[in-house]
C-alpha cells in the first residue's frame, strides 16, 4: 500500500511511533557513544552519588540524544533504513538481525 502523495509505502502506527523511533534511539546512542561512555564511567565511579556527581555528563548525553531525536533529517534517514530492511525481509524472509550474524568459518 503506497501513499498517494509521495509514492512511498504507507507506514502502520506501530512502525511510525514504535519501530522507527526505536531505530533512532539505537543509532543516536551509537552517534553519541562518547557521551554514553563518559556518563557510564561517571556512574561506575560515583556509585549511589551518581545523581549528584554525574549531572554534567548526564546533561551532555541528553543534549546529544535530543538533538538527534528532534532532527527531521535523522528521522527520514532511519525511516528509509527501516523501509529497506522491511523490503529485504519481505523479499528474503530473513530479518536484518539474522542477516548480520556471522556464519561460522569452520565446522
């Protein structure tokens, strides 16, 4: 089923509101990995005091992630990647997750 205006396949509610945002979160974490690592290290060092001691790292991480979440071009990039994975799955019956797994080199 394609959208009459754009010629692109129409997306179900779960795809627009759950699956694509999930992909966005995963990719944003990769792109903000330096800030994720800094926050994680701070939390490990601070223990129970992480709420107080890691405010700066937490703010930097939130700022980085939010910039990606609010970027319409990033949403479009993730949507196109999702549509490609969906098309590949419909064509092959193999999910992207299973395609990315390495095959054993020796048996």
